[in-house]
C-alpha cells in the first residue's frame, strides 16, 4: 500500500507544477502587434510589495488622491518590432508639475527611468495624455509629480489589465495593417455546358423578321390613306406621365410644334380702305389749318386797335401841350 501511494503523489505534484508554470507562461505572453484599450488601476501603495514611497505615508488619503488624478482607461500600442507603449491620462493637470515616470517589470525590484511625450491636452477639462514605453502590458509604472497646493512631490503607481482592441478618444501613433483576404483563384477548367434532359426533338424555330426588312404589301394596304393634317392636329397631346421634368419638356415640344404648324401671316388693307383713310386725314388737316388762321387774325386786329389808341393818346397830349398853349398866347 505504501509503495502504491508514492507514484500517485509524485504524479499529482508533477501535474500541479505543470499547471502552475503553464498558467504563468500564458499570463506572461505578450500582446500581439496592434492597438488596445486597457483598464488603468492607480495605487498609492506598490501593487506587489505594498510599499509606500510617498513621504506623506497616508494610504487612505493617498489612494483617494491617486484615483482622482489617474483616468480609468489607458492606451497600449504594440508596433511591428514588438515594442510596447502606454498612454496615460492624468487629471488635475493645472495643480501639478515636474511629472516623471519609471517602469518596472512585475516581479522585479528595480526601476528604469523613461521619457514621456505629451500626446494631447484639454485645458478646459483639465487633463493631459502622456505616452511612454513599457516592457510588457503587466509592467508597473511609478509616477512622481509635484503637487503645487501641497508643495511637495507625491509618488504613486499604476498597472494595466483587461486589454481590448480599440483606442477610445486617445491619439494613436502606430498603424495596424488590415489583413487582406487574397482573391480566390479562378478555376482553370472550363465550365461544361448544361445538357438538356428533354428527349423530345426540338421544335422548328420560325425565322424572325429583321427590324430593317420592308413590311409586307398586305399590311401596307391595310393602313389608312394619310390626309393633310391641320395645325391643331399636329400639336401632340400631353401625356399623363408623373415625371415633372418630362411633362415640362413635353409641353415645350407641344408649344414649339403648334407655333411651327400654324404660322401667322400678316393681313394687308385693301386700296379702298387706304383711300378713305387718306381723305379723312386731308379733311382733318384742312380744318386744323382754318382754325389756326382764324386764331391768328384776331391778335392782329387787336394789336392794330391798341396801336391806334396809343397814337391817338400821344397826339392828344401833344396838341394840349404845344398847339393849345400857342393859341392862348
């Protein structure tokens, strides 16, 4: 019995080791080339060791401040060379300065200082995005910022999980080539024509008459003799089509056809009418001349009378002044 239990225990221990190391290998597998939207988790204490590096050493207040400063989402990008970058969004950007980042592989004790670049800023909503390289999606980011109202540096940490394809409202820096589906190759075997299952002989096909062939004489004799059409019969009737543009074009065609079919010829008056009009015009001119001459005589007569009266007055005055004085003398 004792000898039988040892192999079973060894087998169980071996299976347990395989399960543990296999799970670790799967968890450490790097993300493929692409753009991912991840959940960003802020930590006032170190997420693995629980160490507090901040000089305030107040986990409750520090965790609340860290959560208000770090946005809940982050952008992770993996380029074609396998290099990984994370874009973090920090809030309350008007109250901090001297922002610096360090990265650490999960499970290690040392940090590596990295440079960051500002991808975008929103001064109205008071946040900014910082892009920096990380060794893996499981890496820990250490942030050191100078908080102006506190007058000192504050240290906190961030890590990432739940990677999903997408970018949200972050600015991306790499391009992901879409996998092109190659077109299906064309078959080199020609298609076989379908064989008819009808065993009856084909019926003879009547020859179709060409559209340019002349009509038979019988059909021509049945056509009614054409009569000269009047102007009104040449105007086409408007159709009941529902298209307004077609109706307008048809109305214009009908109007043009009516004008071309019924031209208006000018009518000339006869000789008797012209002679009567000339006589009436002559009489009117004679009456006007007589009236004008009568009106011209009366002013002359009046002018002559006025002139005679003036001469008489002048003569009377001369007589009284010269002749009468001499007689008295």
